[in-house]
């Protein structure tokens, strides 16, 4: 599994790790019952402080996404992102980021939406309808 | 997390063993070379003695060889180290002074071992060439007569029968130990021991030249006493048998080696005591630069 | 007693703490009132320009250099009066090492050093020597700088000390080996709970390991904080200002970086965000945007700030 961290990202590392694992679950790379790499493995692969990885795993456990089985490792417990609500939450986060980027370059929300529509048409050939209001 | 214990320091026994072992390890190559040289040297000496018909007499005090060993060993043991910095020896979990002492003592044990071997070798040479251990020898002394220049080539000399006291056999040990201590003190006490030694030698040579040229008598007397005086370095290193010898002519024209004066065991004891005290003081000062607090 | 217990019972939250360390060389001040606090089991990166006194501090922790004033405690052991005990807790990689055991082969050297540390792990030693591909039967005089550094790292790690003092440990190592060393160090931290105090100019390599940072500027510890705090306290403020506006006096010493483009001015400032915004607004500037910085950027901002002081 490829977990990537971005040094330029100013968010705490453990949050980045959590997001990456969630992403893997959304994409189906990680499924219910799969084991997560051990703290030692993941830490040395990413060259991250093992305590940061532990922290991320603990957080995942609190969120009910992973569970620690003594002596066996950490496992994915449920496929949270299959539910509609979770997908909406992810979509919201991506949109937020896009809006922030747009703002920093002086692109208006409308222009952004139009461009998303155009790009989607180019790629899939079908138009999407955006409901506003 | 709870498994991390406060770590222990090593036992003194461990430190001693390590220092002895490391010293022995570093002595391997010099000892090999020395063994080779000894074999060659022995052959040469024995054949010459037999050919000339002059046996080797047992006089371990009449050579600076032990002192040379005492000087070379510290240089060998401490080579490559910088004693004022993150030297490995000082980073280990042992009190620095105790650690240095362990290393110095381990080296000194080796020095003693080498000297014992040297002693045995000399004894064997004496035995093989048919020499004597306690031999009476005839020594030319200046005729003690006022107005006669002792050093003049044709000075009148008298002959005296002399037997070197056996206590002089201790000289190789005391001499080399003192030199060993002094050299170690230099190496441990100065950031740039070689620079300091060179400087010291230059200063002495310079002062000697100046005092000679400008006729500063007291300075010349001082130097003469330090090196060849009754309790000078020569007495420490060779029991006062080296610097007293000079070449002169007998009235019949024969050239002989004469002695200015006979070596004196009491003076030798004094000299040894004084120089050991000086070397120890220097060594203590040098060590104190490495104290922990 | 375990260190964790000691830490609890005697209130040592710090693996290393120094009080008012001061050092002068002749008339030059090398260290001035340095109070370094390395929290128990943290990964503390000590940054500073060359000659800012980083190496001197580590040497003082090892009691290799005498401070003119001040004291150091390593897990509660005074580094001066209980020096041997303090050093027993430390795995030390010095910046430069010149010792009189260079004539030994690598194997002889490890065998020589190992008994000094009762907790020496012989298996681990073999593993690391293998991983670092050290020639065991080569004399140390023939080792390259990089090989010496790797050997120092092995000696420091193999007795699994509670505290690692690493002085520029990656200097002289080529990039591939650096990567390997970092991996092994990470694994070491996962296996052995360790406090790490490391000096390095290559912050980007340690970025993801660090959780504490100390900044030395000409002998003074100008900043010392956790990663979280750094993240909160060092931020980038984009502001638009009326003409003839200048930054209020109260920000002196808190400006880490400044740049401007057209009307927009950017300041990297040290302080609580809400407080900074308040003060900026009161001075007549309008804050357009506030951005947190990555760890590396924030550290460098602090380092640059330290230069100005």
C-alpha cells in the first residue's frame, strides 16, 4: 500500500496518515478485515516518528475504523466510506480545498464550477447538471 | 515503554581487562619487530664477542635503552588520539581519571614485562659469552691533584679497582618508569604535546648556546647539573655512568676512557627519588586537566 | 528502577535539562544562559548556524567540555558530579572523533567497546554492521569519513541507550546511506523507546521525525518548542496596509520573515494567531489571509529570525 506524506502540507503528520488510510479504504485498497502495516513498518517506510504512527492508529481506533488485536496487529474493522454520508464528507473536504485554491488565485466560484463542468464533459462526454440554490 | 532501565556503568574489572587487552593487542606488532631485531642482534653480539674474545659484562644500567623504551611506549599507546575533545576514551561511561589511570597502568605493566625480558636477554648474553655478573673492573680516574686540568688530554690518571653495586640493576626499571610517566604526562597534559616538547627542547638548546656565548656561568652550571650533575638526569638514567666518561691519553700515549668520578649509589637513590617526584607531579597535573568536575 | 518510573516519581519530565549554561572562549561568548529542555522520549532537533554552539552543548552534556557556569542533568544525573552514570545513559555520535584506537580493525574495535556497556546487544550489533556493510576486518585507519560515521552510529545505537546525542550524524554519508540510516533509526525508535537530541542542518530529512525543536542563535537558545506549538505560533500573515504604515514596535523580535509584492505584504510572525491579528488590525492593517507553515518552513523562519536578534 502506498501511503504518501507531503512535507509541504502544514497539517499534523498523524492527520495526514489517517487521511491516507481513509483514502485507501475509499478506493477499496484496504477492506474490512485487512491488516494495517505494523507501526514499525510504516514508520520506517515513511521515516516518520513511530509515535506519530501510533497516534494515527489510536485515532483510527477511536473513530471505529481500525481495531488493535493484541499480538496480531491493527485491522480495518468496517468499510466506513461505503455509506453515503462519509462520501459526502470527503466531497466536502475536496470542494473546500478547491474553493480555497480558487480564492487565492482570484478565481470566482462560478468560474470554478463552469470549468469543472467543462472538464467533466471533455473527459466523459456527458454533461453534468449543477443544481444551485 | 516501561522496559527502559537506567543503564549501568561497567564494573572496574571490565575496564581493567579491556585496557590490558587493548594494550596487549597494540603491542603485537612492535613485539614481533623487537623479537626479530633481538634474534639478529644476539647473533651479531655473540659472534663478535667470541671473535674478539671480549665477553659481555652484565651492566644493565650502562645504557639508555630502557629509558628509550619508556619514551616510545607512551607515544605508541596514545598515538592518533586528541586528548582534549570528544576522544573515545572520555566518552565511555567511566570516570575519566580512573580510566586514564587504568590505561597508563596497563601500559606500565607492559613496560615492566619488556624490561624483564631485556634483563633476561642481557643475562643470557653475559652467560653465553662467558662474562661476569659481578665483575671487578679497572677504572682510570683523574689524579686528584690541585692545578691539574682534569679534561686535558694528557691528564695524569690513576687506576682504581671498582665493582659496580648490584643495586644499580634496578636502574633500568626506575629510569624507564620515570621517563614513561613524564612522557605520558606530556601527552595527556597538553593539547599539542609534540609542539610543546619541540618548543622545550629548542628553548634549552637556545639557552645553552646563549649562556655559552655570553658566559652566563650560573646558567651553564644549572644545565650541567640538570643533565650530568650528581643528581642530574644522567644519574637517573644510567646511575651516573654515562656522562662521567671521557677519552684521555696516558703518559705513554695510549688512549683510554677515564671516568671523572665513580658512580655513587647514594646519589643515584637521591636522583631517582627527586626525578620520580617531579615526573609524578607533572603526571598528576596532566591528569587533573581531565577531572570530571 | 526504570526511567519511566523515575520520570514519574521524581518528576523528570525531561530527559535532558540544562540550567544557565554559559561558556566563553577568551573574550568570545559561545553560550549564554542556555536552558535546554528535552522532554522524555521526544525527538529534539537542535538547529543553528555553524558555530552557534550546538556541538559545544552536546559536549557539555557528555562532560567533555567544562561550562563556565550552569549545570546539566541527564535523567536526573548531574553530568559533572555523576558523569559516568550520566554517560552510561547516552549513545553519542560526536561531530569529529580522533582517538587512539584507530589501529584496531572494526571487529576489534566493537569488541573493545562492547564491555563498557552492560546492555550491549551483540545480535543487533551484527545486524547493523551488516546493514551498514562495514568491513569487519579492515583497520579503522583505512575507513572513510562515512564509514567512521556509520561505526559511530552503531556504537551509539547498539547498547540501546535511553538517550541518543547525535551531532550532525548524517554528515559525510551519501544520500542512499542517509536514507538507510534514517530507516534504521526509525526502526530503532519503534523497538526501543529513546529520547533523541540531534543537531543537523538538514532539517528536511528529520522533518517527519522531529517533535521538538530548539533554535540556537549566536549562543542563545532563542526558541524551544514542540511541533504543535511551532505549528500554532509561527504563521504567515498576508496584509494590506495604508500608505506610510509600518509594523508596530511591539512586533520587534517576532518577525521571522518579510516579503512584499505590490500592495500585499507578507510577514511570518511569532505569536498566537488571534492576538497577532488583533494587534495588526489595531495598527490599521487589514489581514487578508493567515497560513500555517510546514515544519521545515517554520523552523527555517525561526532560524532566520534568530539571525536578526
